[in-house]
């Protein structure tokens, strides 16, 4: 008898029970107005996908797009996007094969056909079911899982994407088991299927426990080799003989690692193994230690590539890291260590995610850099294996996976990242303006979370209840907060402990009001080459040189698409852009650093999206222009250890939120006053 699943400690609210407000709603509206809402009207790989009877790509791209636009459509109640989503879901359901398979069916003809894309489609279906209650979805999923079971008996998951990304499939199966919530033949079958998939899948626990990808080097043929147990990256090339060397492959792939961090914790629900549940923390610390970036992400362009702030991080890995955290947080539950995961969720979401789009979200990058002094097609890329146009802003820089997969970032943050339930009541995870409507013990509860956080330190909650009810509300108190307090109505404020959850349990009545204050200070952190970053709360700050945006023509994929398909109705905003600095970016910060933090209330009030024209907050710091810092591979060379001021003149410069910049310096060398 297969053991049942351990329950998650938090339950996510259903899609639609939390809806965005304030600046967050503006951000999602911007996303809808941009590529996300229109990709299916002109981009062949979505518009003409094999998934909906077309002739273009029939693999991961269509399910990726659906997985992001389903929550987007319903969170902002966009009629036009909901209609699209329903049309496509109907098509896929209506064309489910008699044997249960969804979408293009190739595994019969191609024994090596990779079943990965259907794992994404299940995530999309689950979200659609939660918001619509569509009665066709559950039987369709069960039929599909029975077919998948037959296929992997015959073909196995192989050595491909499905084998590496198996945990996304198990997450979907576990969702279905939770939904069915009884022990019967179907749930026993699903548990056995999940176990089979896990056994055929890549062992991520072993991957992070004995992390191999510590040193890497490009060899003369531009291939990447990794070596374990060697002291310096240089040695790894010179002394290969007798050492363990591994070429880059799916195991060092950045997106796979972003997805892989969640695998053992997800699996722990079925194994009941506490050590597996905690494996997320080992995974994160290995990636931080050897490839960590200031944004809370790690480098990978397209493979793990160290801590230099000029290396790239792929957009797919940003949204997948967020989703990994969102799936793991409910399993870890109300423990202090979970606070670190939610702190990171905010950090990635408020910095790495917005930075890698142009403000109107009509263009995105493949790779973003923490020190990104220009975004241009280069001659010889710094990246491990990514191409010359990886950091330009456009429709499809380098490769189209991010064009298809980027949509899930913001919507899933609202859906899974903000609120959850536990056995005693509600849990507030990440903070952002929103409204929740749900039931506790059949009592209707509505909470308005009113805040401009992360651009302010105060979050107000007002409760609207159909009648008074006793339940608990738990609030995450970030590790970085200084003297946080919480106040109910006009009562005396209570001091909270940073790095833990604070529990308020009482009989709540209609009209109750809670005020949470989580003040922050500007913090310094030393990073690569002893360079310094400045952060405050969950925001990271960057110097944004005056920038010039220039439209690409010669190498532009959007221009080529237009030229080669004159009948396509491509929106005029679909363009590819390079961004150049128009003044010097080579600054060292003056130590000791005195940073003046300024809130720009008008920009907060009129927030439309993350952009550099109207930043909601800024820092003023002292800096000196330096001469010994230049370009290398058309990117900023590592921040110099011994910066030389060219005049010694101390200037005041402005730093703005990382997420507001298109080009930037974030990791600075420093000069003593
Ligand atoms: Zn991608």
C-alpha cells in the first residue's frame, strides 16, 4: 500500500480569491497591455501552435503561455483575455485523444519524444479549474495521467527535459490527490504514478548535496567545462588530467536548476522524509555560494556561471525560481526558516523580474546582468553558451522560451505568494496591495491590504466580515526589518520578532483594522571582488546612467518576422531595442557610505509600472568617477579591487530601484574618503 500524502502546512487560496490592487494591479494591467495579452495574435509559435491545430511549434511554448495568461486574465478580470483563454482550453479539451493524451501526440512515432510540455499544461489546467470549476478538467486529467503511466512504462522519461523537470509533473499529481481527498483506486494509482516518475527522474537531492558545479571555464572551443575539487577556476583548465571534469549539459542548465530546487521538498510530501523537506535550503545555499547574484537569483547564461555581476541570468530562470519558492513555502509552513524563502520571493519579484522588461512590457531580455552597462548585440559574448543578442530588449532575444514562459511571474506571485490558509486561519506571506475574499467556517471574509509596499514600510489591513469570528492571522516579519510593530485598531502597538511569523488570534469583528510597520535601513553587502551593494528592505539600488534607446534593424527578430510575414498583424510596439549609456558609469562609492533615502510620493501615487523616469524611491550617495574600470566582452569588467579616482572629486549620485532600470551598476567598487 502506497503511503498517503502529508498535507501541506499552508493551503494556497484559490485563483481569484486574492486580487491585486494599487501599484500591483497597474503592473498586471501593463502586462496585459503588453506582449502577454497579444502574443497569440501574431507570434507564430503561439498563434499557429500545433496545440491548437496549427503548424508551428507544438512543444512547450503554447502551454507556457497559457500557464501565465490564465492567472493574469482572471486576476484583473480581463474579459478579452478570459475569452481567449476559454477558447484555447476548449480546443485542447475537445481534442483530447481517445487514449487520454493531450496536444500533439508524437511519442508513438518518436520513441524519444519528450513528454515535458504536458507537465506544463497540467499546471495551466489546474489554475483554470480553480477559477472556473469546469467539470471537464478533473476527468480529463485522470485520463491523461493513465496514458502517461502507460507511456513511461514503455519509453521511460528518457534523458531529456521531462527526466530533469519531473517534479513539475509530481506537483500536478499531488494537487489532484489533494483535490480528490479520499483514498480510493484513483488516488492509489496517482501515488504510484508519482513514485514511478520520481524514480525515473533526475536525482536533484544528490545534485545539490554533492554539488559539482563549483568551478567552470570556457575552453578554447567556447565549450564550458566544470570541475569539482579544484582550487581556482584557472586550475580547472590547466590541470584537467586526473581531475573530475564535466561538460555543460542539462544538469548545469540555469532553468533546470531554478526548477530543481523544489524537487526534494515537493517529494517529501510523499516520502514523509524531513531531510528531503529541508533540501530546498541546501539547494539555495549551493547556488548562492557559487553562482549567487545580488538579486537573490543566480547566474546562468545558459549554464551556471559564477558570481561575476556581469554574467547573465535568464528570464525563464527568474520566473521558475519564483514558482519553485511558491510551491515550497506551503510545505515548509509557519517556521522561521520559511521567512527567508518569502523574503527571497519578494527580492526576486521586486528586482530581477521587473528589471528584465522594458517598462511597457512589450520587450524583454533573455539574460539580465546585475552590472549591465549596455544592452546590445555584442561581437563576442561574455555568456557561457548564450548568443550575441541575449541582453537586448525585444520580442525573442536569443531564444523564444522566455517569450513564451515569462508571463507567469507577476500573476503567480499574486496567486500563490501573497496569502495562504493554515489550520487556524490566514497567513500573510509576501506583502503588496491586494484584496482577498474567502470563507473561514462558512463566514465570508474580505480583507483590503492597503499599502505602497515595498516603496513604504507600512501595511494596513481592513477587515470586512459577515459576522464576528475567531481565527488566527499570521504575519511574516522579514529578517531585515528593524523594530517591527503591529497594531490592532487603537490598541497599543506590539513589537514583533524579525525573521519569524507573528500570530494574532482573537475574535475579529467587521471593521477591525490592523497596521503592520516593518521599517528597514539601508544595508551594505560585500560581493564579487569585494564590490559593495546597497539595499533597503526587499529593494536593491542601482546607478542608472542616462540612457539612449536605439531600435535594432539589421539583426532584429521582430523586424525579420514583419518582413517575412507581411500578412501578420504585428502590433507596432513589437520592436527590438539596444540601450546605451550616455554618460560615465564607472563610479566607486565613497566609504564610509552615507546614503540618504528619499520617498517620491507623487511617483508612488501615480505608479504605472517599474520605470526609470518616475522611480518611487531613491538613494543619494557619494561617489567618485574612476578610470581603471572598462568593458570586457562588451560588458562591465569585474569591479576593480583598487579603483583609481580620475579627479578625486566627490559627487552626489542618485541610485534608483534595480527593477526600474534598463542599464545599471549595482555592485560598486569602493574608495575610502
Ligand atoms: Zn527562457
